[in-house]
């Protein structure tokens, strides 16, 4: 599975619900991208109705960022990124969080040089009832092309830039 452990640690022959065939069936029929996305949408919707979540925000603002992980085994799903992985390879877990502190969407991609390459996908493919209009990121997700595309799609793109030295500023 996603944790790279498989079903082995869970199997218990004395418990029908934890037999290999049952766990395998559950994994194949319930633990898929589409079912996880549907379950997440329900959870985000329920949380958005909580008074505390509404105090935090109205769901109009979201923040996107990536976390990088070294992958210690050879796999086509890992990519090079010397800055983060040295001579190894890794993946980036790129995630979109609402101002209500709910996870709107996340994708895992081979170690990327720039987060901007996956930012649009993570924003446009989220399937929750919250529809943020302002997207905040760090410098890694900024590019002039992404800035323009967000403007054309009706989003307010708000990158937090670490070094504004050679950065072009755009008025939208």
C-alpha cells in the first residue's frame, strides 16, 4: 500500500475480518483514489459546517505546499532533485489546505524541481464543496506562467516570495 508495508502486518488468521483474502478485497474495492477523494469531500463538507472552522475562515483562501521525502528503494515513481535528495531520488507530497484547516486535495509526484509544475493540478482537481479563490504558496510554486494562468482562471494568486530581487511584479 501507500506506506510501502503491504498487508502483512495486519493479517490475523484467527480473525475473519483480518484474513489476507478479506484485507485484499477491501484494499482493491475501497482504498482507491476515487473513494478516498469522495470520503475526503464528505469530511471537508462536515468540517466546514462547524462553528470553529467558520471562525478560522470561510473557505475562500487555500495554501499549497509540498513535502519532499527520499525514497530508499528503486522505483519509477521517484525522481531526482539534488537540492532535497542529494544523489538519491524521492517524491513530493503536494497538498492544498483551506483556511478552515481541512485538506482539500493532495497528490504525490516524482521529486520535482519546482512546485509550480503541479500547483494547478492540485487546485483544479480538488472535489470538495469549498471553492477557494485565493491561493497562497511559497516561492517554489511561483512562475510567471502559473501567475498568468491563475489570473485567467479567476483565482487570486498570492505567492510568498523569499527573494524578490529579479522577480517581475504583475498587477491583476
